C-alpha cells in the first residue's frame, strides 16, 4: 500500500479500466478487504467499524475502513457553486454529489423514475481485477452512457457511477470525457500529478497542487482518469510512478480524459466475472 510504503499519493481503485478485467482473480472477501484498505488510504472512507463481510487481513487491517458515504468535499462556497450549477443544468457531475441524473443515494427505482424505463438496462457492473457487482447502464450504447454499480443485489442503494464516452456529462468547471491534458491543466491553473500509464491504475489524477480543481480530491470519491495515444513507450511515463502534467515527453502523445468516476460506497455483493465473446460481462458459475 502506497501510504504504508511512504509514497506521497495513495493509488485509488477504479471500476473503469478495461484491462483490469483480464486474467487476475482473487477470493472475493479478501479482495473486498484490500479494496476498502486502498480506498481508506485514498481518504474516501470513514473510520466506523467494518461490517462483517469486509474481511481484512494482515497489515491492511490497520488501514482499512468500511463502505461509507464520501467524506468532506469542497468548501461551502465551492459546494454552493456546484449545487447551483447542478440545479440549473442536469448534465453536471458534482464531485461527492450527483453524477448527472444519478443521486448519491439513488436506488434502481429512483434511476428508472429519473430517466425512464427505455433509458436504463440492468447489467453487471465491472469493479476491476476480474470482479463484478449488480449494476446497470443509463442511456445504453449512446455517447451519454453511464454505468452504475449497486451496494448489493437488492439494488436499493447505488455505490458508484462512471462515464467512459464523450457525452454530455461534465463538471461545473467543464471537465468531461475528451478534455485534453492541456485543457485540464488550464482549468486547474496549476500542474497536475498523474499515475504512470500502461497499468491498471494508469492516468489517474492524484494531485491538483492547490489549483481550481483541487476540491475534486477532498474526500469526494471523484476520480478523473486520462488515457494517452499512441501507446506510451517512455519508461519515465509508465507504471507505478508519479508523472507531472508538465513532463515534456507527454507532448508526444494525445492525452485526454477517458473516465469520470464517482465512488460513494463499496459494492458488497461482488463476484468473479469474465468477458464473453459478444463483449458483455458474465458471472463465473460457482464463484
């Protein structure tokens, strides 16, 4: 774990990276425990006692926290700006708050009421590392597609929401899927620190260095992920390392936001899954 190793920036767990579905499986209870520990280090979980199904072993026990709602978010002034923008424009994503039409406290029934039955499909939600959970998709197979995961099979409470396509969802500051690294830096007004590319947690913004977007990481559970094209080759830009947005070598690549994700709480009903031939997700029988 990064904090235990003395690294400055803990690596957040994301649901949204296609590569994580391939090849690696863990016992679900141990995986959930590791996931909670990592999110606790990222500062998005509270310090209440862990529920019975959150199994944490070894050194992770000292760092882990339970599924919980996102913690303290922006300052009151920033929160009011974001709240006002969200009320005025339903396409706004509020870090720590609503993800477009998805409220942080929504059930599947709430989502259906918000978007209509023809704009929502129940599907498995990819959580990463070969794990899935009960979920669904709003505006399926359109540029505005949003994937959601639920806390459990009752689908009574949403856990997380993610957008991977260049649709209408954006923050009040204008960050959306497709925003370039240069545009993101300009909106922030300060350099950014990212994780290195070409791995499961590559391209995650770790630090806004006090810029205008710094409240995105203030315990909100909101993550911005970037992708670089073509495939990054330079060793100093890949893997488990910090990369500055001002790194000259990044100028050789088209680096853009590829994922916006809001994480509100842990999905407890997680299980092994795999990609089928048609590209959909399927639960592995017996796991």
